[in-house]
C-alpha cells in the first residue's frame, strides 16, 4: 500500500505547473543554506508535498498505521522524518526535529494539528523556534483546480492534473529564546501570517478578469 500511494501521488502530480512566490528574506536564507522552520495549515499538504524537491524539508509522522504509510511516502519524496505526535512520543519527535534542524533540514509543521480546530495554531512550532533559534516562515498553497476532500476536519484539497499550483511564502517570524512558547500574541501573529499567505496565494492563482 505505501508503494501504491507513493506512485499514485507521483503520477497524479507530475503534470502540475508549480510556481513559487518567495520574499527576499526567504530567498537569501535558502541560497545561504541556512535552515528555518515552516508553518502551514492542514489541508495544504497534498499540494505542498510536490515542492519538497526545492527545499531540504523535514517533518514528524505519527506511530499510527496512517503515519507509517505517510512516513514511507514522504521519505520517498525527499523528506527527512522523525516519528511521534502530540499525543504519543511528542517530546521525542520534538528532539528529533531539533536534531534535523541542526543537521541543516527545515522542519515543517502543520500548526493546527493533529486534530484541529482548523486554522488555529498550536504552540509546538513556537517551542521549536525557541529551542533552535530559527525563524519561522509561514506558507500556504493555492491551485487553479482541485478535488475538495472535506470529509475530514482539515478541509484538504488535492490539485487536479495539469493544475497550476502555487506556494506562497511570507516574511519570517522571530521567536526570542526568553519568550513563552504559549504566548497568545505570537500565536495570533503566526495565524495572521499564514492566513495572509493563503489570501495572497489565492489572489495570485486566480485567472485574470475578462475585460
């Protein structure tokens, strides 16, 4: 099953027309080979997996059967992974992400997971930023056509073949090592930054209005 899912995704996504919108601060850090943290909402991941060829990304996967499948697929796509979740092995997964960040990978976290509520950030990535000293870059995906997979809480979208798929990055968010990881102000700042990326991505991918 993991092999089937991997090849299905590769065949399904090969025709996507990928576009990237990267602010200067992001491009400079990427060119310098300096790692950073990536914050995104659940629901965008099916499109964003295709962009891992451009970035040295890492993430955590759970110990569940679904997590086992996802771990195999992500590794085949080019991700580095560590196992754990907020409900099981969370501390070990956090240490694993710190270790991968120090090795030069860019940990990506779906910050409203693992069970929602949708578009409400959890403090895990802020703690990771505090421990590593790395900036957080928010991002979001938009596509020209997709299949809505809205049976789950995360409102996932799978881009259709030949769709235009855009990843939009925002400006970095810095977390001081002395700050509390559960700071409501920083959490709201992070939510607003991801939502701004989402709005910008949708505006950029929309077809031009007819004259």
